[in-house]
C-alpha cells in the first residue's frame, strides 16, 4: 500500500464518520472493505451488493480493469461515492460508500 492509497482510505473513513455518525472504528472497517473491493476490481470482475438511493437492493457485477479508454472528461474521485463499470448494464455506475452491503 502506498501513501496515496492510505490517504484515500483515511479520507473515506473520515467522510463516513462525518456523514453517518457511526464510530470511527466502524467507519475505518468500511473504508478498508472499500480498499479491498477496489483492489479486487482492478484485477477482474467482482460481485457485490449495495442499497440504491431509492432504498432498493442492487446486486452488481463490476470492474475497474481496462476502463481507462472508456472514461470521458476529467472528473475527480469523491471520497463520498464509489464509481465502477457495470458489466451487466454496460456502463458506469456509482453509489454512496455507506450503502455497500456485502462483497461476494
């Protein structure tokens, strides 16, 4: 793990702490879960589940591998959301990080 990854992990943990009101240790656990999810998605397709903004549960298969040519624009990553390429839908999707339920 390099300094940049550790910095991103801590920013996500603090953002979760500010927005959810949960203990910092619980937020740090969630941030580590996202770090491991991101690492697995850079290597291939991963199945996971999260809660959508309307309250529905969504099971998704996503990846971060080989998506660089598909990215348009110069948007920055937000510590509040997670962006991925959805294999089933064939497009980019995102969700709030506190809504992640599980990784399969």
